[in-house]
């Protein structure tokens, strides 16, 4: 039996990120899209799939993309981009229970040009890895902000949350 793949680029068949969604206009997996631009956006579904796959390796449930958390992540990335070349002053990680009773984790970082790079770096960062592997987390929002005058260029915000009352 032979299988025929129709209109699938070699870039979409990458072994490194088998769950990566493909951008059909360029043939580049979403995780490898260049985010060094003012209008660049992280593919939320792809990010949730990659984080879910990582969590599954540790026996944890999946996460889903959440537009409200994405807006919060965007605010974090904008705050960090405004700090420019002083991200350590603005980058604070936190885990808390919000007034509404929702458990939230937030993280920021800078310098990664693609989601695949950020994800790889975050898996090796104890704080970022802990946020992605937090068993209370079920939803995520991820965003970048571009600051061309900074040496870091791309600034990241990640907000993860669990359900109310957990």
C-alpha cells in the first residue's frame, strides 16, 4: 500500500516538531515563523499543542489557547518591550490566585525570534518549565511584542491559568 502526500512541503514534515501546524502560504511550520516584526503573532493553537505534548511527557493534561489570557500576555510582552534593553528590571515571574479565584502563572522573556526557540529555551529554564508543567494549568495565552531599537528585538509574555476554584 502506498500513501501519497498531496501538496505538503518538506518543512512541514519536520521530525523535530511533529505537531507543528504548517503555514500553507509559506510552507514553514508555525513554530518556525519569524516573529521579528511589528505585526507578528504567535500561533496560539500551535503553542497550546506543543505545550500539551510537553505536558503529556510528564503525565499532565493538555492546555487550550485562551483569548483573554493572550490579551494579558500581550500586555506583559508590551511592558517588557517598553523596558527595552533592561528586561531584567521588568521580567518578573509570578504564580498567584487572582481575586476571582482563578489560579494564574505568568512569565516573560526576551530575545527569542521564533516560537520553537522560545519553547526550547523555556523547557530548559526551571521557572518557565515549571509554568508549562504546572498541574493546575489548563489554559494559556502567549504573545510577543517587537521593539526594533532593542538588542533583544522580540519580547515574550506567557500567561497560564487553571480553572476557578482550583
